[in-house]
């Protein structure tokens, strides 16, 4: 059972979708609380590979209103979690065929936050 948190409204209209991939995401406590309040935006975000790891860029998570000093930068780069086989497949598609990774939706799957990526 999954609960939708946010969708990227322009992704399905602007891109031809080839395939999808479900990833985990590394978040801090105040970011989770802000996500539970629905304060996240995927509109201008994209994913890419840096230093042998998968990251999402420009995903905006608003600072938690009661977070004080524990709040993080709303636009910081966040690490995505995929298994080695999926990662190697993505590296091949991005480097050889020039595909891009676009986040489509963010949702809860059990107690975990998952991100659906599509490449085109």
C-alpha cells in the first residue's frame, strides 16, 4: 500500500517515457516531517550520477516550521538508493544512449519514502 505525496505535473507532458525505476531516498528527520505535511515540490528536479552514486537535484523540501537549527537546505542534493544491478543499468543508459532521469512521483511505501524515476 502506498500513499502519494507529490507528483511532477509537467513530466508526462514534456518527455517520452521509456521505463520506470523505484528508488529510496536519504532524508533527515525534519525533512520527513515536512514531507508528511506535504511541503515538497518535484517540478524542476532531475536525477544524475556523481562520484559513482545516484543523486536528485533541485527537489524542494520546505524547512519544517518547528525544526529550528535542525533544518537542512531546502534544495540540497539528496542521495538516492538503488541496488547495484539497477545502478549499472542506469550508468549504461545515461552514458551510452544519453538518457535523462526525471522524478515522476514521491510516495510512502510502508514507513519509507520512495521516489519514482523515469528515464527518457
